[in-house]
C-alpha cells in the first residue's frame, strides 16, 4: 500500500488494485479499482497524477 496525498493505493490480492480516498480517516471511501491479472500484493506510485504509473509487485 502507498498513500499519495489523500489517496491510498492498495494491492488487494486476486481483487487487483483498490484506490481509497482517505481524506476523512474515519470514513475511507473506495474511489476506483483495477482488476489485474494474477495477484496484486505491493503497490508503488512512481509519479503524480495525471502522469502516473502504478507498479504492482507480488
């Protein structure tokens, strides 16, 4: 998992990538997801939006 600003990028195993808005810690909300092939275990955000690359290790 990696937090960039108010977004947490979470490798969620066989469910792929989850993007969670954590700007309100008491009420985190999923704002996006991406179904990866295989297993998503680690996430590294390489650059800031809009030119971002997300690398998943697993």
